């Protein structure tokens, strides 16, 4: 093999090995960067009938090791653990993702360029045209459109009306985007005043009710919880309801909060077990942890091992979503003194609750000044937000 060709081959293999490493880290939920992590990976592989030693993993993935040419047999075995028939299949999938990423960013930059020039209608049309072909990235595109509409100084009502008039192509946009921070109050205004057609009218109305109720509770206004049928609503709405139950209970009667927290925790665990889905678990656990932070009631779960493990599982999921991971991070740090990575914040691409998430992370880091500033900025008046260190 000619020298240059061989060098290119080595460089290419190193590039693909890094992709393989990242895929393994996403599947397991922990980084591969220490001998102990390689031993842990070895055990997981053995448990799945795959014989790759920790020393091989160390040689292949350690940042401190010089470049090595891995055996194809090893790459095939690791690819099998990821669900692929071979390393060739993993390679094909990886390059398909690279091409998909290029298409996505081409679309993202086009939409952003139109928004920079206040051409909302063209940006929305672009979003509608390409959103269906970029289903995996639909949430990211919705974030771009939603933030431009709801975070503008002047509410872009006409742009939102145009988007919602295309309801068949942009289903559930208001529910899907969900501006939890709602810094300008435009999102709340839209929910209260804008009507649009939806075949899931009851779900839409319940979402609207729960969203507005949460905002009222955070701002110190007491309202009664609506009655719901847990069996016939999606996990996002169920997660919201559990969060509101704890907030509502605390503001109405915090004297018996510990028993109530324990009871709700068992219901949350039963719900995550029923779904057996990583995203559902993250959403349900994340929202409940947020309520635990705001009510300062997480310490009663200090010895609840099943709950601690469920929080760790949810936190280590591959979903990069700061809204749900921030409160889990806070509970694990404040209650169990776990020093976890903040990579979920650094790599987040879902920003509809970014400011509130930063408040909660500041709480976990005992950053008293930041907590006060964020709380004032978000107009959270909750007298039951008991921050002992302030």
C-alpha cells in the first residue's frame, strides 16, 4: 500500500473508531476514558456474550494511547453490541447520519437567515417543507421557529397564526414547542387567545390547563387541580400532573409532605416501569425532580435506593435535554452528593426551559446570588421555594 494511502487509511480508521466510541458511550450512558470505565464496559459486553477485554478497549479508546490499527474482529464485535451486523454496517449508518446532519444544518441556516431578515412567513414555509423529511430533527427546527416567535420583543402573532393555519403540516406546535420560560409572556397569551383545529381537542385543552396552572403556582397564585384520566393521556401530560400534584400539596399543606412525597414517588416509579421507554423515563423523572427541588422535599428520598437508581438511569440516558436533566442533576447532587458531569448542559439543543434550568443548576451548585437573580427574572414568587442556603 502506498505511504499516503496508508496514512489516509489510518486517519480514516481513527475517525471511525471515535464514532464507535461515542456510540458506545451513548448506549451505556457513561464515558469511556478511564481503566475503571473500560472494566465496566468489559462486563457489559461479557453479559451480552461478547468477548472483548478491558485492555483491548483501553488500547482502542484511551486518549493517552498512541494510534493503533484495531483488528476488524474487535470492531465487528463492538458493532454487534450496538445492534449492527458488522462494522461495515455501522460505518454505513454513521455516514448516513453525517449526510443527514449536513442536510439538517443546511436547512437550519436557511431558516435562521430568513428570520434574521424578519421574513417569518418564508422561514415557516421552509420549516414546513423540510420538517417532514427531517423528522428526527423536527424538535430542533421547532425550537428555532418557536424562539423567534415567542422571545421577540413584539409578539409575532401573524407569524404564529400563519403557522397554525397549516395545522396538518405542523401538528401540535403550541404543545410541541412548550415555552416553559416564556420570558415575554407571549406563549401564555397565545394559549389563552389563539384557536386552532386539532383532532385531539381534549388533550390540547388539558395541556393548556396544566401549563397555565403551573405558571400560576410558580407565581404564587393558588388554583385547584383538574381531574384527569391517567390511563388515556400521554406521558408528557402525566409527568406535568405529578409535578403539579407535589407543588399544589406543598403550598396547600406542607406539614404532611414527606408521606405524600413517598406515595407520589411510588406512582412515578410504577409509571416509568409501565412505559419502559428512555425518553418517557427522563421526562417523568425530570419533572418530578423539579417539583422536589422547588418544594425542598428531596431529602425524604435519601434512603430510597430504587428512586436513586431510577434518577441515575434517567440522567445517563443519551437524550441531550437540559429541561429534564437539570432537576435530576440537582436532586442527585443535593440529596445524594453525587458530582456528575454537566455535559448535558454544554451539549443541550433543547432550550425551551433554559433559564429555569439554569436556576435549578444554580441551586444545585449553591450559587446564592444566581438563584436570587434567576428567581426574580422569572418572577417566581413561590413562598414555598425554600432555599435554605439563601
